[in-house]
């Protein structure tokens, strides 16, 4: 539990934003606009569990800029609260996508993407504030990326030595072969720039049984209870879904191998597709997956946050609900054994 808590704490639309309260605990839940989870139109949800409350950030909570909703129980949500408003002359012109908030060394960091007017490309930047509700201020130099790259969906990873990294999507739209990948880069101590060159990790076509996939979305890093480094990521296989990979070296630079079993996909248990997964400590500290669903909308539908309790199986995660215990356990055991063998082989030739 201590490992989990330490790890988890480390669509253009006009949205009204409420005046920020002095402290989140001061929210008057009877007077502010409160919506049910299903009524929130939000993509790419990322939940920060902090000081007894849940903050869900995502695409569409505020436009232009970034916003979030606040909840005590993951069902009734107050907001939206605008946490970043672009100041006059700001370089962002649109595509205010996928904000994530991370607590790190007493401050809060927003990793979020926008379309740069000066560069003509999407870039993930970093913003800092003293509160989960902001106001956030940009601190990252978006010129740090190689020229001509579209980069989105950045997330924070802190390795076991304490080194912070940004892991992000090198989007298919700017790849020579039109296939997206995941890339990582060390961050400076103040998160203002990269230290060293970015390192490519794996491409979208690595998704099991789907070599035609070109989309890499929504990465999230998790260190399991047995020490395995797992990455959740999204692409398309019979709809939007959540895949998972494991690092054979235990380091962010990999090499990475893909679990043939998707963590979330459209099936008999889940009639709608969904993805862009992230993890947080839910009620009672339970490991919880957040996604938006559906991705493939029909008339009258919109994307909304969905939450599922997840189980740590060592080298993989499984969803607790709607699964057969013995089969789930056997499948995880087989994958754990396969990863153990692959790690041993990798160690012989590293």
C-alpha cells in the first residue's frame, strides 16, 4: 500500500469555469454546480487523489486552457474549475489536450499538450502551481523537442534513483512512416527542460495481434508490488482499448515487451470501447484505473470518465470486476513466468 500511494502521488468546447475556492475543502457542495460522473463530458481523464478529495483533469474541462472537476466519492463532481487560463500572447492556439496533475516535492505539476502558434506543431508542456486547482504557470521550454515533432500525452515518471522523466507520444502525424511511438526524456530538477536526448521506446504496431495500429495514446507508468515496471497505453484493436507492456530491464528505456492480454477492451463485459488509462489510489487506497468511454460515439452519447478497480499481478494488471478468478490468476502466472524467462535471456545479452 505504501508503494502504491507513493507512486500515485508522485473536443473543442466552451466550458464555464467557477471562481476557485481558497481551499478545496471549502467547496460548498450544496451551492456549486454538481454533476454525476456519467454527465461529465470529458476525454483523457486523469485523477489526482489528494487530501481526501479526487481531482479529475481531462480534455474538455476548460477551453481554452485546462480544467478539472472535484469529488469526494468519484460519483458527484463539482465544477468545472479552470486551472490554467492562457495569458495574453500565449503561444497556444488550440488542441488543449490531456492535462495530468502530479504532486512532486510539495508542488503540483500539470503535464498537458497544446498547438504551438510559433512552431506549428503540438507540444506537451509542464505547468506548476501550489494547489491542485492552480492557477498554473508554464515552466517548460517547448523548444526542447526536436524540430518538426508533434508530441502529445506527456506523463511524469520518477525512477528509483529519483530522476524525473517525461514519457510522451511522438505522434503518428509527424512520423516518417506514419506510425506513432512512445519516447522518454530526462527532465531537469525544476522540470523546465530535457537533460540529454529523447529515447524512443516502442511503436504503435507493437500492440499484440494488431500490426496495423498507428496510434499511440495515453501512457502511464506503474511499478508493481514485485518491482516490475509496467506501462499502460492506448491504441485501436476492435475499438479504443488499453494495452500494457513491461520493461525487461526494469528501466524506463526498456526494452519493452507487450502483454498479449489487453487491460481494457470492448467485449461481452464492456459493451463500449474506451481508453487513455491512468491509475490512482481510489476508495480505501484501492488501485483504480480511469479511462474515458466510449471513444466510438453513437447519437446521444458523449465521452465520460469510467473507473475500475485493478489488481496488481506482478508483471501485469487485471480488472477486478467481471473476470473469472482462477482464469485470471492462471493467465497472470503464465505471463509472470514468461517475463521472468525473457528478463533472464535479456540479462545474458545486455
